[in-house]
C-alpha cells in the first residue's frame, strides 16, 4: 500500500498525484484498473528500492522493461539513476505511462513495440531485461481479444525478451505466487473504498482457476463515483516448474527463485549463457 494515505471510517484517503490525475482524465480502461489495483499490491518506493538492490549500482547497466505498462517500476528506477528503455505493446497502457512520466517531471518516452518485434530492434543489447506485472506472458498474443495463449506462445514470448539480453545478461520475470496457484477456492478481494481527490473508488476482484480446463479467470468491477465498469481477462495459468523449464530451454543458466521483499508476485531470474 502506497505512502501518503490515512484511514478514516473504513475508507482510505489517498494523496497520490498519479492516481488523482488518472481519475481526473475520466477515461476508464484496463490501465485505469491496473493503476488502482497496484495501490493495494505495491508500495512503489519500497518495491523500487528492493529491485534496485537486486540490480546493483546503476552505472554501466542498460535495462529493458519490455512490458512497462503505466511506468511502475521503470519510472522509479530512472529516478534512481538507472538507464531504462521502456516498451509496451498497448497504446492504452502507454497513455498512462506518459502521463505518469510528466507528473514525475521525467523527460522519458516509452515505445510501442510488440514482443515479436523486440529482437529485431534490441537483440543482444541489454544487461538486464525485466518483465513483471503478474506474469504478462500468460496473455501472449491474447491480451485484448480474451483469447487463450498456448504454453508454446508463452515460451515464444519469453524467448523474444531473452534475445534482447547480452551474453551474461540477467533476466527478471514474475509469476503468480505459488500458494495462489494451489488454491481451489475463488480468490475474492473486496477492497476498501478509496477517496482520491473528489473521486470515490471501489474495486471488487475475483480470481478463479478451473483445474479441469487449466483456465484462470480474473474478473473485476471498478466503480468510480457510482458508475461501474466490468473487466475480464482469461488465460491458461503457468506453474512454477513450467516457467523454469521454459527459461532453461530459452538458454538461461542459474535459473532460480529470488526474494524481492517489495514484490507482490514471485520472481525468477537467470543469466543468458
């Protein structure tokens, strides 16, 4: 949960310039939902500090965030002196990114690049490639149309990111927490009401895994100032052992789960041979 908050009468008053500007735009899309859900999942400064400790000193490192979304934690890392190239395939998410960069006073642009095009532009260039945000690869090629990516498509996407690493470069990727993948009951989160500027926000999330089909469904209702917006994303979930196999097959060595305290999801890393 972010700093700059106070709780009163079961509601949370949030003083966060990014979230207020997001709501003031009055354009509600999946990026709006992600911005607000992140409030409950991350303390941005703490998470960025913990990732920075894993990265080590910024001097001499080129980093690619290949699913930068609305800018977290890339913008925080740039503020800490890291050279971060930011790309995303979603025009909607990049709209949020550029607004957040302006709010932070950062003259940085993210490029709209599809994953399959990354190696054409960035092959063998980076010391670190990061992909985080709840295991984006589970939506490979299917984020906007609610299709279902195959494990082969997930592996292909991950391979495209790894191809952007220099030999000896490090890969950083997240995945749904192991304990959440083992759950048989729906995971329902009815978040406390957020009071952000003049706006009142409620979020209800439901995550359910159907083990007979291997399909994970994330359904959310975002209510802003009394108006509700429904979102749903379906995917085939990936187990931790399957992710490890993909990373090794893609040419990474030393694949291991790493402890990044500020992260909400589990993190794996490896080195390109």
